[in-house]
């Protein structure tokens, strides 16, 4: 984990130098997620989505961070936004499927599976 911790430190410094940098916040969030710092990851990823509202991947990883925190409602909201922004991205659609399942919405996954098949 040494290199990942070093990367997190570098991204924290980048965010400190320019808190309005969506890419730095996103990279920090993804890196913190890998380190298991889910609360901090969610905060950084949320900031990235606030700074760049059309970034599907940031919403996707925000959904994962929320899921890791057990916040399934916000996880689903983030996953839905990611899928709205990139409706044919299979990875994002799979993330939406996990979020739907975590919220007990199993029926929605049939339609989602068809969307994945069409997107692939």
C-alpha cells in the first residue's frame, strides 16, 4: 500500500493547492477508496461531482463509496446519475445493478440486464 498512500498524499496536496480541481478531488477519492477510507473518499468524490456535474465516472465511484459506508439510498442516487450521464456504459450499468439490489429493487435488474446486453 505504500505507493497508494504516496498517491493519496500527492492528491491531498493537489486538492489543498486547488480545491476547485475536479480531477484532483476525483483522484483523491478513488485513491482513498482503495485505502479503505470510505468517508473521506465519499467527501472527495462528492466534491468532484459538485465541481463537474456531468462526470459519470465520479458519480459511479461516489456510489461505490456510499455503498461501502452502508448508505444504500445515496449509493443508488449516485448510480442512477452515473447511468443517466452514460446510459450505454456497461461498467456504470453494473454499478447501478448492485445499487438497485442493495436497495431491494430486484425487478429493475431485468431491464438493466437487457440494457447491458444491448450496450455490450
